[in-house]
């Protein structure tokens, strides 16, 4: 076994174990932490598949941005209401059967696909660097929407921090 194969199995196992644990998580906060583990494991799989840009985007946008805001909102909500957010699993058997049906359909759909071999990929590969092209476009053609989004997210984070402070929660 070589190192990439060991890393692949590690990231695959981490994502699968965290996904199964997410099914049984009762606390929304712990569920959000498990989603972070899943997203980081998927980013590791993207790196192993030579999709570095997708991996960095996965970490920055999803694990680093959106889930941090979700966890912050969960902490703020539980602080204002005074009780923790707990999920009640009402139909675990039927939910498990539906999940197994989707899993079976996914396995069947993947089994029908024909994937290219490494020789055919090597014949059609070019020197096109997608990360460099996206970076140049982001910092030239789309710099205004990029910076506006960053400022908007910063304002939302500052507003949430002000709402979570002791003085603001007493006024509400």
C-alpha cells in the first residue's frame, strides 16, 4: 500500500464515520461540528484527486465560512432562549430505509458509469491551469462582487457578535 491509498482510506473512513455519527447526533451544535469533519475529509479527498482549487474552496467557503456562522448562530440562539437545541428523531426506521434506498440507487448509478483510464486522461490533458485562471478572473473582472461579499459577511459577523454580547442580550 502506498501513501495516497492510505490517505484515501483515512479520509473516506473519517467522512463515513462522521456522516453516520451525524445521523445519531441529538445536539445541533455537535451535528454542525460533525459536518465540519465531513467537509474537511472531503477536501482531503479532493486534494488526492488533484482538484486543489475545489479543496481550498471547500475549506474556505464551507468549513471556514458558512459553518462557522451556523455554529455562531446556534450558540446565539441557545444563549437567548436559555435551553440547548435538541433534535428529536421521530421516524428512524423509515428514515433508514429511505437512506438505504438512495444509497442503493447511487451504487447502481455509479456501477453503470464508465470512467476514463489514466492513459486516456494523459492523452487529453493540457497545460491549462484552472486555479490560475480563476484567480486572475476573481482579482480582475470580478473584484467588486468579491470584495462586496467579503464586506457583507464581515458586517453580518460583527452584527451577530453585537447581538451575542451581554449588553445586547439584556436589551432584547
